C-alpha cells in the first residue's frame, strides 16, 4: 500500500477538503465483516497507513461564520482478518485512482 500511495501526488483530498488528504475506506456489504460500532471513519493516508479519522468542526478565529477543523488520526487495533479486509479495499481504491490519472 505504501508503494501505491506514494504514486499519488497530490494525494486525493478527503471530500474536497484542501487541507486533508485521505481516502475513506468502507467494507463492501458482502465482505462478511462488520466494523465494531465504536469505530468511526476509516481512511488510508498519503503514507499508505490505515487509520481512524476523527474530524471535528470548531469555531474559527474570525467569528461564528468562520469554521475550522481539527483532525486526529488513530492507529487501528483490528483483528488481522478485518485489517486485511480494509487493506484490500485500500489497494483497490488506490489502484483505481492511479489508473484514473493514467
């Protein structure tokens, strides 16, 4: 995954945010794995790592119409089978983005 991620420069923006580069990973419904209910948004980062993203919106310095964000990435502690399922999705999405860029 590290090799694939390193080939994407610039790395894709997370939902169009210019300040956050990550690709969301969702397990397909037929994968046989259910993520733990406490697990938030799982992403692959520009360095190829799979992490949980905690994104919070906070008031910005210029008043109530100004919104800033704070992101925190947490290393995942998943059973090997679930990690492999997420890694498989990550590889597919990274390769699809590489192919799309030509």
